[in-house]
């Protein structure tokens, strides 16, 4: 099983980034996909979730209206479009795959997002 994140980097406040997470080694469409983030000194927090079909999404209040999660089951990839970025969005962003009843739970290695002028 592999989850490989990409797309992180340094961006100015108000800017945008698109994170990608390429999955392999499991039946991607059967898993809820999540993006988490962890800033230094903080606990890891759930940012956004998307159901296996992509029909249902959920967001943390702090990112609603600014971030959009999506998935392409043909490409085994989940995305996080981040707009209107703020310095408080600075964190390592992790891709997570979770099966029904939390039987299986996989993590990527994380990608750094830094929002700074």
C-alpha cells in the first residue's frame, strides 16, 4: 500500500495550491479518503473527507469555502484544492485512506505547505 502526496510548497497569503495523493495497493474506490494537517506543536486535525464515490464531502469549519476535496477513481488519486490560503494553514498535510468500520487505515508521508509573505 502506498499513498504519495505531492503539490506542497511555499505560497503567499491569498494564494492557492493543489495537493494530490496517488494511491496504490488497495481498492481505492472502496475507501473514504481524508486530508489531515499538523502544524508544529499542534495535534493532527482532519481537514476534509470524501466518500468512495465522491458524492459526499465534509470540511473542517476553518477551511469551508476555501478548500475543495475531490477524487478521480480512474486515476486512484485524491486532490485538495486550497484557495485563499492563510498563514494559519501552514502545516504538513497528510493523505489518509480509511476502509469501512475503520478496519484498514493508511497514511502518506506528508507534504509541507507554508503560507508566508
